[in-house]
C-alpha cells in the first residue's frame, strides 16, 4: 500500500537539501582555490560547471521552499 502524501515537512526537507547543496558548493570552491594549479583544465571546468548547476538548483529549491511556506500559511 502506498504511503499517504504527507507534505507537512516539505519546507524543512527542502531547507536541508539547500543547506547540503550550499555546503558542497563551498567545499568545491575551496578545493578549486587550493588546488587549481594541481588539477587538469578538464577537471577544473567540470567542477565549475557542477557548481553552476548547484547554484541553479539552490535558486529553484529556494523558490519551491517559499511556495511551500506560503501554501502552508494560507
């Protein structure tokens, strides 16, 4: 049997995902600043592209979280 749809903690779960993504973004930025001269151009570009995708994800998740909070208050 399928679990009932429980959205009571969506905003909390979304914030947790946002926090983890921000942490990974900062860790990658730190890694790049400390080891940029030790890694290949390909790896550096891949990590930079990954962080761009993380930034986009954070924006989308933040918007979803705002919607969840707004829906919960109405």
